[in-house]
C-alpha cells in the first residue's frame, strides 16, 4: 500500500510538471496575441498606404512598424529562454514536438516580414497581395495558439485557450475586413469580388465570436458585453453598408478611407482589450491550478509519511498483542489482507485512490468537451485543403463553397466538411 501511495504522489508531481509547462506555453500565447494585434494594425495602415498610391498613412505606417517590431521582439525574447535552448527543449513546453513545430513554422513566416515591408514601401505590391501575405504570417501565429489549446492538459485552462483562439481568429477576420475596406475606400471605385469577400468575413466573425462567448467564462463575457456597448458599431455598420452598396454601382469617397480605418481600429482595439483580459486570466488560472496541485501533493506526501510511521509502530505492536492474546486462545496473526495498516486506514487509502481516479476522469471528460470546437475546425481545414488540392480552388473559394453548401442544405459547416472528406477518393479521381 505504501507503493500505491508513492505512485499516487508521483502522478501528482507529473501533473504539476505538466501545469508548469502549460503555464510557460501560455506566456508564449500572450506574447503572440500582442504581435498578432500589432501586425493587424500594420496591415491596415499598409493597405491605406497602397490603396492611395502612397498619398495617405505614410507616417502612421512608419510609426506602426516600430510597434510591430517591439511586439515581435517580445515573442523572440520568450524563445531565447534557457530551458528552450538544449536538445531536451521539447520537455520545456507542453505539447513537445507539436508545439515546437508550430513555433518553427511561425518563425519561418515572420522571416518574410522584412521583404513584405520593403515591397510595400516601394509600392511593388497591390493591397490584395499585401493582405494575403500578412494573412499568411498571422495564420501561422494563430495556428500556434490553436496548437497550444489543442494540447492543454487542464480543462479550465483549455477552455480559456479555446476562447482566446476563437476571439483572435474572429478579430483576424475583422482585421481582414478593415484592410479590404480601407483599400476599397482609398481606391474610390467598387470591386464586386472584394465586396463578396467582405460578406464572407462578416459571417466568419459571427461564428468565431459565438464560440468565444461559449468558452470564455462569465467574468470575461461581462467584460466583452461592456466593451461591445462602447464599440462604434453604428458607425461601423453605416460604413460597411456603403461598401456593400458599391456592388450596385455606388461610388466610394476616398476621403472615407481614414474614417473607415479609424472606426474599425477602435473596434479592433476594444476586442484586443478582451484578448488582454483573457490572456491575463490564463496566467492567473495556471497559477491557481499549480498552487492547488502543490498543496494537494504536500498533503499526500504528509499522509504517506504518516502511514509509513504508523506501519513501523503498528507491526511490533500487533506482534506483542498477538502474543499476549495467544495465551487466551485468540488468533496470533492479524486479519488477512490488512497488512500493517488495519482495515480503517486501508479503506481511507482506497478512497483516496478512487477520488484521484474520478478526478482525472472528470478532467478528461471536460477536456473532450473543450476540444470538440477545435476538432470541428480541424475538419473544416482538412476539407478546405482537399477542395484546394482536387479542384484548384483558393482557400477563400474552398471555404465559401463549404459555407454555401451548408446553408443550402441546412446543415452545420462541420457536417458538410466531414461529408466532403468522406468523398476524398472520388474527388481525388477527378
């Protein structure tokens, strides 16, 4: 029984190690959240600059580059931590090889920033190309956050990571809408295909924010509602309607580019406040879980020590009692199966083992529920990839096809994605 308790204590220590590695990953997620926010601002300023042929937002873009570089330095500073520098780096963060691979891909994407910035400064790329290239970099960073959520070991932390990922993804769609709209206003003429893309982004934002609200918790949800009440939603909707009406031939006033950018930026900055609050809650949740696990480990260690002492005292005492009672015709041996602990202590230890097992099972069930939303995204991403490979579609076109199919059939997007994957052999032949 001493061996059973020792292994129970070892399991608790493993849990603490997992939580500490998870806390380290959450620090990276916070730094990535700030970098994504600054890159989104940089993308928006760059699109106004490009859409106006360099006439607008030159100084604003230069100022934003400084903020983006500072945020990037924050991420790279985290990656210089001593525990990440050796051959055993995979043990320093939870998720090991999977998360480290995502980090490598994100760094590779970030290496493309200087070239992109040079092309924008020289006006060698169009606004839509700029949006796509920034989108690829931000997508790599968001995939890192997704991976951190997918490998999280604590249900409470996992739910917050799922909420944060969906908030960041929804905010990225809002950032793409800002960039596209800024370029349309700055150019002063309608572009039906880009307006259609804005409709897609509006729908995608709504889906992400619904998932965020389902996982963020009551306190963050209250903060989110309060932020929404001060967002310039009426002005944003008015300008958005102008963009959508441009498909009917309505002219766009280039002077409204900055008004659109400022309105969208205010909305995005307030979304970022919710991101910061959620990221802060992540750190606090990790700290609470680690402190609680350490306290429970100390209690179990004390129990193990107490039982070991009790066993040392009880064994000779049982022998003495047994010897004295043997003369009175009583059995000289203790009851079978009790060992040195006795039935009452043995029942307490078994209860402790059962409680630990039930707690771990409950955690596993909660994790499964939190990851269900992530599993849906995996299905959709795989279905998009299949359509892109087999039908030669762009990512946006593949997603739009899935979404339109879901709407026309009255089915959930994840169901359509699963059905598409089931047709992989047929699609592959064509």
